[in-house]
C-alpha cells in the first residue's frame, strides 16, 4: 500500500460453529467459573482458553463458556481489568499503523506489540489462579487480530516470514512504529573497466569522513560497480543507502566477462518498491557503457542474499603472463598441476585484513592458449577462493606448488579476466 485511501470495515470473524464442536469438560468449566469472576472483557475471557476449540474465535469461546457456567458476558464497552480495552479499539490502532506506513509502498506486513511488563506478569498470575492450561498471551492474540484488521482495511497480506514493513504497537504509549525492511534486486554484472572496485571503498586515511588525501570524497576510488548499479535504483526507490552482495569478487584490475557475476543489491528503507526493472537495466548499461553492464535485473529476497554469499562456484580465468618459458615447459607444468590440490597461505597483499592461514584449493583444468618469446596466455578453471595471481607468481613461496617455481623463471601477471562464474545459472 502506498499513500492509498482506506476505510475501516468492521470484521466479521464469526463462523457457524455449534457447541458440540467445543467440549465443555468439568476441568474446563471449573477454570472458566473462576475466570468469569475476574472482570475480564469477552475477548480476554475467551483468550484464557484459546487453545481449546480449534476454529473458534475468542468471542465464541467466551459465549459458550459463559453459558456453561451460567454467567452473563459483560459488554465489550466495560473496561477490562486485564487489557484495559486494548482489544476493542481496532479502528484507532489500524489508523495509527496506516499513518506510520503511509510514506512507504508495501504489500506484505507483520505486526508486533509492546506491553507493560507488569500487565504480562499479572496475566500469567491469573492463569495460575484460574487453573487454565489453555491460555493464549495478550501479545500473541493482539498481534494476530491487528494483522487481520489491517488486512481487512487495506487488502495487504499479513506475512510474518517475509514482510516489507513491520508495525509495532506500543500499548503503554499509545502509538504505532513502522520499520521498513529492505528491498532486494538480483542480477549479473559484467565489469569491463580495470580501474573499478566491486564495492564502495572508504579512504584508508579518514575512513570515509573526507580528507586531503581523498579530496574530501571519503573514498579511495571515485566509484565502484556497486555505486554505478545502485544509483538509479536508489533514486527510483527513494532508499537511504545500499548494500552490495556479490558471489565472490574479482580484483580491481581484473575484468568480469562471460555471463557475469551474480549479485543481490539491498536497498535500505525504500519508499517505493515497484519500479520498471527493464528500463533501469537499460539505463545502467547506457550510462556506464564500456565500464559496467548487467544482463538481467529481477526482484529478490533476503534468502537469496544468503545463497549468493554462501555459494562457492568454480570460476574460469584468462591470464596474460610475462615470463620467458618454452611452450613445452609451460604445457608440462600445467599437466602437473591440473586437477591437483595446491596450498595457499594468505597472500601478502591481503594478510593485513584476513587471517594468516593456509587454504587448500584446486586448479581443476588448465591449458596454454598463446605462447611468445616474452610470455604466454593461459585459460584455467579453479575452485572458489583460489588466488590465481599468487598461483602464477608464487607470492614468495606462500603458494605451493606455483607456476613460477615449476618453470624455474620469474613470472608476472600482466592481465587477468574472469571469463565465467560457474554457478547453476551461469
């Protein structure tokens, strides 16, 4: 719902259920007789036995139990000694919730509530005093019923597992707070520019505050794949910030080719969720021609963020190497390493920000494509997390075996391209 008009409609939750569907056992009637003397409203009286009579509303339970113990139900307008009438002001609570959610577009929601701890403690005491073993808490019942009334007023869907907005009714204060959950967009990007990092990179000197070294931008690099993709989506959704979740990352000076690298873009606190994704994709590709392009853009979920972050697909690379080695020696070295495990200690270039330990990885396939007097080009496929540059150059012996050591000559990676991420979609 977004800035929509609504009209509160009194809900009809009554269903034609007969007393025969609700067995009034002596134990149940004994507890009901004690509860009927507590000055509870019909909703709370029925709620004390909420686990009995599947399909009944609390009001239906209250009527049958009152009849069973020969008591008159009090009118709903009489103040309740427990909830204070919270279950009889639905129009007010719905109005407050919709006012809190009015600036945002949402179609799925969840409800929560904050109660006075003393009231909840009193409720549990009364359960013990009456001997009921079937009670439903005020918080649970209120959350459910508020959700039903918001559904009736708006046509939106109550979905506690995947909401777009969460309403929290603060009963002691008398207000409703709205928490807007992120919007998610999934795609695959191709990076054609060897000067772009994948994500926003804060300046190391000022840590994003802005200083002389970064020219006041707070960034080490002027822009990133994340920023180029997120900018138009942030603008259209009117979100406050973005988070970029890639299925791994390539080095800044490496291109990402092939079908692209999967990613999920998370937009925080969006005001709009319905945007024209094909048009956005075309805008991103047009304005960033020669730098970044995306082949698809679809709606996504928080669950897909986890899937993308936890995925460990193999990747294929194309590597231009500088070094004097004969074609036969290169081919022989590749035959020795293909399909075998290598031990890689955290590279010297990243050990300042990652734990210094040895990881076992595997080059699953490797072949020589081009050989010249001063270098050669390789194509290889490797497990996720393989430091390919270090496998070629040796990194001072931190990768064993490495290609430079096998050839007995110093090697230098001149250019590196990721040519495919072998996930299920790619």
